[in-house]
């Protein structure tokens, strides 16, 4: 029995011994792993202090660092020194100099291990103290940022609190900037006010010469005010024109309604012996009589006053305030002849138009338009009788200029009576050596930019070849209530809507080389038609200006010159100007009809 007990005790002792050996090796392997993972987190002295560096005894591979010397410590130190390893704070894990001294000391005296350990401990304490100091510096910097926010920003807010602090400061800065701007603007306004007062004082006392720079500033300010006033005046004038146009349009509607509702009571009116509106009254003395030589030489010094003159042209008049302004504008230029280019009156009779044009009596020659013919026979007869017209197309001569008036609302096709008359008339004028210029007036346009009424293709195709063959110089028309003037053009038989431009200049044409100039002058005063584009053959165009085209004929020697100038009713401003030159001829004034 006792033998079994001793045997069992021996088993236990053996088992415990094996277990201790096995666990010791596990601990050593674990320490190897821990040492490798912590090499960048502390010095080898720290690793050894906490028994993390495994023990490697010369004779056995088992041991505890606190009881056994550790050869691995020196081996690890040597590896660290060779590799120049640094920890997270940038501090070397090994000082080569210290290591060198330690090796020398170990070679001389193996008993100085305690001194080496103390030195390593001192270095470790310095490193820890340096690390601790850096952590304190970071903490102080964070505290300073928090203190700037009136000491009320909690440290736990971190970056979010810091951003909030920055936003608050930015908002405060913006408020200060706004206040500063308001202050500056107030000072500027006060300065301008003082400058204005100073200018008034300087106007009264011109001897004060110390404020030249300030006066220049006020002058610039006054100029801006004047420009603003001018723009306001233009807008007001445009509004007035629109109101007048609306009134005229309403008046036209009322007149037509009145005509449609008018009772047939002509017999009763005739008993009174008075002529009422609508009776087709004849107005004598309006027709051009050829005796309007105003004695102007138009700047020509050759003494041939009878060879130079000017005439005015416009269409689409109506009876508005704008029409009155156009007539007054014409009067200022004192023309010897005035061409009406159609649509003279938009009322049921021509009475109001004759009244409006009365300052130009004895100077008028007219082209009949749609409202002159289609508004009733009575109205058309007023024009025919007042201007002594046998037919709506005719021609006449004045001071070496041949005028041809067409009727684009009558039959004008090739072979028609009008076509034959025009062909014979132009042929005769072109062969007359005393004819310097041939000018044609018509109602519908042969060429036009996109507007209310397109160009009349059939009219262009029928007469452009005749115009070029017989030397027509200028063609005038109305119908579109705007102004358009082409470059010199020649007819394109392949595509007549795209004529050939013989000169791209805006003025300065030579009739010997260049084509015919066409001008739409529907600016008499009734209203405006917008322009929806500009064709490439048009030199100048505009809508929104009432006025007329003044044609000045200067018959010099050996050349004669035609100058066309559009005068706007607003201040007689020049809105367009062009010139044509050619060789001179002479002729007496006669009037021819078919």
C-alpha cells in the first residue's frame, strides 16, 4: 500500500516538472511576439524592465528575466542601433554613443552592468519627460483656442466647437464690414453734397481757384445727371408718340364706322350750299407749279442758282401731331418740291390731310397708295381733281431732273397701258441730253427687309430691267411705315430677291459704275412698322423715327451731285446720308402725261 503511494507521488512530481518546462517555453515564445510588436513603442530598456524581452541563456533556453541575466538585451540593443529605429515621438530607441560606451565598459569591466542600466533608465526618464511635455503643449494649445470663445466652449466639442467659433467670428467680422461700408457711403454722400454746395458758391465767386479738382468731379456728376435726364426725355417722347399713334388709330376706326353708318342725306346737305366733309371737296393750289425757285445754290459757287435745288419725300402721313411735325420739319429745309409717296390720308376723306399739308401748298406732287384709292371713289377723286391728274401714273421735269410717278395699285404688268407708258417715257428721258437725273416714285417697294409688307416681286421683275436699261438713278416708295435705304443694286434675273450689290460703301457712289439706290420712306407720321431683320443689300434702316428724306441736287460743272439726307423730326437730327455723282446735263421744266 505504501509502495503505491510513493509511486503515485513520483508520478505527480514528474507531471508537474514536465508542465513547468512546457509552460516556460510558451511564455518565452509569447515574450518574443510581444517584443517584436512593441519595438516602436518604447526603448529596449523599457521592454527589459517589464520582462518583455525573452531570455536566452548560454547554457539553457529557459529562465525568468528577474532571476537570470538576459543576453538578448544586448543583441536587441545592437540591432536597434544598427537600424536607427525611432519611436512614435521621433526619439531614437538606441543611442549609438551610449551603446558604444556601454560595450567598451563591458569589455573593461563586466561589473558595470548596474551603471549601464542606470544610464538607460535616465535616458528613458528624459524621453518620457519630453513626451509628457509635448502632450502638455498640445493640451495648452487646445485650451487657448477654447478660451478665445469667451471661455464658454466646452473642450468636448472638439473640432465642431472650433468651427462654430470660427463661424461666429466670421459673422461678427461681416457685421463690422457692413457698418464700415455704411459709414463710407454716408461720408461719400456728405462729400458730394458739400461739393455741390461748393460748386454753387464757386459759380457765384469765380475768383476762387482752389477747388478745380472738386469742380471737375461735380462737372462729371452733372454730366451723368444730364444724360439721365436726356434718356428720361426720350422715353417720355416715345410714350407721347405711342399715345398719339393710338389716338390716330382709334380716330381711323371711328371715321370708318362713321362712314359705314352715314345716312344718304346728300340732298339735304346740298340745300344749305355748304360743302361737308365727305363730299369730295377739291383743294386748289396744292399741285407743284414749277415756280418755287427759292434762289438757293445749295453751297455751289458757280452762280447757276437755277440748276441746284432740293426736294422732300415721305409717305404714310395721316393727320396726327406727328404729321404736323413732319410738315414743320420740311418747312425748315425750304424744299422747292415735296413728293407724297402714298397713303396720304387714313380718314374717310382727304380733308384733314389737305389741312395739315397747307403750309406746303404749291409744292406737292403725289403718288397714290392703298388708302387713297381703296377708301372710296369720292376720296380718290379729291386727289385726282386737286392735283389735276388725268391718270394715277405720270411724269414731269424740273431743273434737269426727270420725275416718273408709278401706280403700283393699277395694272402694271408687261403689255399694260401703264407699262407701255413707263417704257416710252424712260426711253425718251434717257435720250434727252438735258436730263441729268431720273427719279422714280412708287407706292409698293421693289426691295425690302422683313416688315409688315414684303417686297413686290412682280413689280421688281417687270421694271428693274427697264430702270437699268434707261438709267434710273433713285427709286422712292412708302407702304412700310419705316425707313430703309439700299446700297446701289443691279437686278439679278436668276434670283431677283437677291440683287447684286455694286458698292458696299454707305455713301459716295458713282453712277457711272454703280447701280440704282432704292429707299423706303414711310415715315410721314401715321405710325410705325417694326423691322424683323435686315437684308444684306440694305445699307441703313430704322423704325421709330418720323421724318422725311431731303434730296439735294447740286448741278456743278462738269459733274452733278445728289445728296440724300434723312431728317428726324426730333431736332432735325440726321439719321442717314448718302451721295451719288454723275456727269452734268441741262433741260427746261416741262410736265408730261400719257
